[in-house]
């Protein structure tokens, strides 16, 4: 009887197989280049003034996942000659997707460490983990997500959390305005085409592999009335000047800088596509543009022109080369070898660093009696050969910055110096300082 029941169940599953979704180009490249020493995670933390009810949050987050069923995915097992990686969509989350670590001193520091070192499994849905962190000397709590970047990006996860906040607080959020992109312009010439790109110079790395990060809060830099540049352009200039200054101090040779900038054109409403939905563009600077004494007003205007044109550019998410490498002509195992080889051979031309500006968080993140999020920090992975990323978000009129670095490149003191330099360079772009 038991055997007959299992046979009937198997037959029903065969008749109704789970939906499958092929990996996107971004998913596949991330899967090919995975390195256990530097887990490919996105870290997100929201600081709430009050504390959430455990069962109530679990229910709200579970319902939010159900409203965004694309997140309930896992990597489908495949044979050795499979031509594609595929996500298998499921109908439920694993039981431990929301966890509550002990309320004790240092709980937040340990949760941040786990977010950088313990990626969620791709074999169990969803590929993220939410920890609710409380410390004895604090009144509020922190919702800290660790997200596997092979499957999801920061903006998609913020949309899921926003849905959970609406369900928890019982109040629908006002519609979020979609991103506004400028009309197409002239694509800027890539600085230093054909020459090696500047790498972030090594500092004092320690023996422990992986990523480290430093979070800080800064004022949002002001802009002169009618200025052509945006806050994103000010952040871009601060990033370029920070890396150029660091490299000079380390005695590195002058080379063109290229800074990767994610561009997200998705809507921010409940129907926002979930997954890795940004496309990457690169903003270039010549060595002369980022030397000491540069005219910051002129550099901001030049940067504004470059970023406007790049945001309007219609191109594949990771460029033509990545699209070619992920074409399903060969089995994925063979493509993985080619992708890793291309990454090694092309490491001198990979961008110097990455600036990911989430911008103003477009959702109230209102958790009812637990309050609205007073700060939202997000960080992008900092795997080698870049080894350094800057991620910013704005909440409540404050800029929340995370500097994240590879421990194979920099030490903790190096990270602090880079964070301080970034704050100084950003302050120099303020309207009152120009």
C-alpha cells in the first residue's frame, strides 16, 4: 500500500513538474566565479526604534515571500552535460528563513559577520536569511538579511522587506515612483582603453580570508541650486578621489580608474521583478582628473555627463562578453572553466572598484508599533580582484555608507582610513565647500 501511494505521488509530480527559470547572465557568471573564501553575499540591515513580535514577523515575512513567489527558488540539480543552470520555483520557504539569535552584547557584530561569511544555501528556498537582532542595552532591534547574490540583488530584497513591513504594520505603502532616466546622450570614451586599469593598492591584509566592512552615517551632500550633477555624481567623485588618494599613499603607479556603477530601471511597486535586475556600467577617469588640487566643480560636471549617458545606454546587463560566455552552446561545466579562465586573464582590465548607490529608500519601511526604519545599510560583495566596494543608501535625510573590502587586500585599519577619506572627499563636494 505504501509503495502504491508513493508511485501515485510520483506520478502526480511528473504530471505537474515545478516551474523552472533559466539562470540570467548575472546569475550564471556569479555561479561560475563563486569562491568559498569570499562568499558572494549582499548584506542588508534595517534599524527599527522598537521591537517586533517574533511570531507576527515570521507570519508577515512568510506572506511577503508568497506575494513575491519568484524568490521561492532553489538551484535545480543537473547532469554533467546540462546546457543551463536552472532555478526551480517552489511553493514554500524553509522553516529557518527567519531566525532570532540570543539577545546578548555583541549580537549585531556577530550577525554582520555571519552575513559576510555564511551565505544562504542555493539548494533550499529562498536564498536569503533574516536575523532579528536585539542587544540588552538597546531599545530597538535590527532586521539583518544575508542574501545570496547569485540569486538576488539588494533592491529586490528591499522590495520584499517593504512588503513584509506593509503586512506587519497593516498599512499599505504609497506607490513608489519608478526611476527616471535621462534621454540618450553621447557615450563617453572609455579612459585608458587598451591599458591596464588601476587596482586598489594592497594595504596590510591579515591571515583571515573573506570580507570585512565598516558602516557609517554621513550627511547627504547638498547641491547648488540648478546644478547639473546629482548626489550620485558626488558619490562617484568621492569614490574616485578616495581610491586615487589611497593609491598615491601606497606608492602605486598612476593608471586610469574605472568605477562600476549598477543601474536599476525596474519599477519599485509590488510587481517589481525579483532577481538580479541591475545592469552594470563603468565610469572612467584619467589620472590627471583625480590628482590633488583638481577642480571639483569641473569634475562634477564631467561626471554628470558621463553618468547620464551611461544610464541611458541600452546594453546587456554585464556586457557583450558575459553574454557570449553564457550562451548555451557548451555544457555549463565547460562554460564555467572558460568564465574563470577569462576572469583570471582579464583581471587587469576589470574595473577598479564598485559604487552601488541605492539612493533614497523608496518605501516607508513602517513596521507598525515597532516603528519605521531609522537607518538602512546595504553592502555589495568585495571579491578580488576589485577587493573594495562602496554602497550607499539614504533614509531620513541621512546617508548610510558601507565600505566593504577583501581581507586578502586590506586590513581593518586600512578600511577605517578609506572610510574617513571617503567622508572627507564627499564633504568637499558639498555646495558650501565648492
